[in-house]
C-alpha cells in the first residue's frame, strides 16, 4: 500500500513538473529573463548539459539491452552458455567488449541484470571493466588521437585486458559467489506476466531508465562542478614524477568522467606534460571507474563490494602501469 501511495505521489509531482516545463517552453517570453549566471556557473551548466547529452544515447542502449536480457534470456540459458570454470569465464568475458561495444554509463545496468540472472559477480565485473575500452570504436579513436605514437592504442587495449582479468580474478578470490547486489524493492513491472515479450521489454526498459537516470544526473552535476572549479595547474605541477604522475592522471580520469570514445583526444593534450605511462593510466582507469558510474555502483551494489572493487582496481592499474614503464 505504501509503495502504491509513493508511486502516485511521484507520478503527480512528475506530471506537475512536465506541465510547468511545457508552459515555460510555449508561453513564457525568454526576453523577460534578465538574470545572468556568473561565468563559472555558466560553465558548470555547459559541462553538465554536454555530459548528459553525451551519455543519454548510451544509457538508452544499455537499458534496452538490460530489458532484453530480463525478458528473453532465462537463468538456465545463461548457465548453459557460461563456462563451468570461473577463471575461463573471466578471460572470455574480457573479450566481450570486442563484440558488444558499450559505454561505461550503459554497462552497469547490463551487468546488474546479468548478475541477477546468475552470472558470477567476478565475471560480470570483468565485462564491466573491459567493454568500455576493448571495442573497435575506442581503439580507432585512440589510434587517431595518437597518430605520432600509435603504440599507445595497442598498449591501451593490451593493458586494459590484463587489468580486467586481474581485477576479476581477485574479486573472485575475495567474494566467490556472494551476491554483491543490493536488495531493492521491485517495480510494479517486475512481476508483469504478459505474452507480449516486447511489451514487457519496454516496461523493464522504462523502469531501468528512470532508475539509472537519476544517478546519471547527480554524477554529471558533480563531474561538471569538479571540471569547472578544479585547479588543474596545481595538479600538473606535481605530475612530473613517474611514480606520482599515474596517480595524478588517474585522478583526472575519475573526476573528468569523459566518455571512452572521446577521452583519447583529451589525453593527447597531456603529451607534453605527462609520461606515456601516465597517459595510459588516464586512458585505462577512466572508462573503468569515474565519478558518474561510482554513484551507479553504490546505488546497485553493496557498499563493501564497491569499495573493495575501487581499491583493487586502483592498485592494479597503478602497478600495471609501473610495470609497463619499467619494461618499456
């Protein structure tokens, strides 16, 4: 009963907001607005809108894939496809990004649905890390951005694969088959029984979109604040050391929350300031973990699991980059 009342109240306020938006859009004269935002906050607004517009198409893809999995793929079917050996499954899932190029924003609802269906959590998290990087679109953008250093594109793919497999293996050792997902109240469409599977898919996709979208909005706003007010020059001044600079660029990647299809062009601008290893740390860490998807992870996964994942990923990326710098 409480759930029903809550849904009615939410729908009522959503309807009021929609009416207000339509009124302002069609009837309010924009030339009456005399208030101007300070320069910094205007930049926050621009950054926020650019992140949202960049992420929304990928979120839509992700929620529809997630809804398709929920409707058309059964637990038994997933178990038949999954190798019995978890470590083999982890390695194979790292290659899935080549076949299923998914942005870091869209991958979280997909992985959550796969884990709900019975995929081992470590396998799902390996896919979460590899899919945003190990795909043809990201390789092409990286290769183009670093035309004078094409080895960076190949190193990015190879090191990202290694990091995903290592982190997935460590997570399996620590958590085995423990369920890392939060127990959330089911939506009204979770228990809809309908013969029309496509209709059920749309129901699930709409629930997933609004559930994921709110965390995207919060994450995008925080990322835009950081991008606007962060003193980058101070960080760049301490980023010349080979031991320190990978941490600096990993921090950049986390707070800037760039899309993996476009981050290579930002990384290319660091060429005269940071080492090749530090640039690779930026290119590998950002798509696997940033400010936007951190909020989504905490929303859907248990806090202990998310913190463990973040610490393990950070350490593995850092030490893999140090090893790369020693060898190459």
